[in-house]
């Protein structure tokens, strides 16, 4: 099942996109809180505008250097425990929203990632129970200002600027999805520039949920970005960047400078 958030000339709605169809069926309210209850409204996909499938109510928790080869390309060792940071919910945008390059940075990179959407209040959850707390999965682009990341000494500005967290195009809700073997890919202007697989994660999703929830409570709609494979690189104004995760979908955004 694919759960989307969309507009059709009015307030945002939620809907379900059935596999292999070109339409979306409306839902009553937010499925994170009200379940998946259809309204009977049906819209064609080309008649609606897809939004970020979730706006985290409290936080996006991201994991740094969670792929061996990416840790190496960034000039560091693989951490012996997850290295986490935050992106504010004001950084979140959806499919086809513009990534706006900040005027204070000249070195912006893409980072395609598998994102996990939390279903219910999550605190001190053991890894073996982690899947019970997951609503679904989406695609993320952890857009990063590398020069600020190097210069600031911490990552709040480099990773948290407005439009630095594209999410979408929908949430895939599938308990049978093998999240330990999904291809992750980035294309810039139609050229493949990054390719990896979730099997190469240093710390898998259940372990990340256990580790993060041992320190802080995760709330419904919070998002975990699970790290990016090797192959990160620059984007510039005029580019179109598309991040995809096998079994979930593709998230495309244009890049602009204002």
C-alpha cells in the first residue's frame, strides 16, 4: 500500500494509491492517527499535486556515516555506534518542490536515503520489536552544505536549512518489504551519480530504532533517515535531482538559487 499526502485545489488530504493504478483514493484524516479509512473520493494522479507524505510533528533524526564506503569517501572512520543529528521539520519539502540553495553556501550535495516513518510513541524499544513501531518507508534526500559542515563544527546549519529535507513521493506501507536489500540511487539531470544497497548499512533499521529510542522518545510521524551510500556529489542551480529507493519510489526536485 502507498499512502500519499496531496492537494487538489484545497487543503491537504491523505490518500491511498493502489499498486499499478493511476488514481488516488481519499482518506478520512491522517492515517497515522485515524487509520486507513477511505472517503470514497477518487482522483487521477495527474489531477493532484503530491506533497511531502509526512511533516514530522517533532523531529527528523538522521544517521551519519552509516555505510562503510560513504564514511571512507568523507574522510573518516566508520563509527562504532550510530552518529545521529537532527533536521528540523521546517527543512521538509515534497516531490517537485524546489531545493533552494542558501546564499551562504557554494557546495551543496545530494544524499539519497531510505527514510523510516514512526507509527506510534516509541521509547526504549528493543530491536526485535522495532517493526511494530514503523508505519512505513519513504525516500529522502539529505541535502547538505558541505562547506558549512566543515566550517561550523556542528551540522545544524549545514543539514537543517530550509528545503534541505525532501521526502516522498509517498509512504510505502508493506510489512513484507525486505528493507535489508533495497537498491538506492541518485540521478542528476538523468545521469546516475550514486548507487548503493541497504544491505551495506553499518547499523540496520531495527538497531537504529533501539539506539535512538533509548535516548529520546520518537512520536508518531517522526522520521529516521538511515544514511547514504557512497557517491555523494554536488548539485547546482538548474539541476534536477532524483533519488530513488527500490520498492518505494522516486523523489525528484529541481534546484534553484534565489
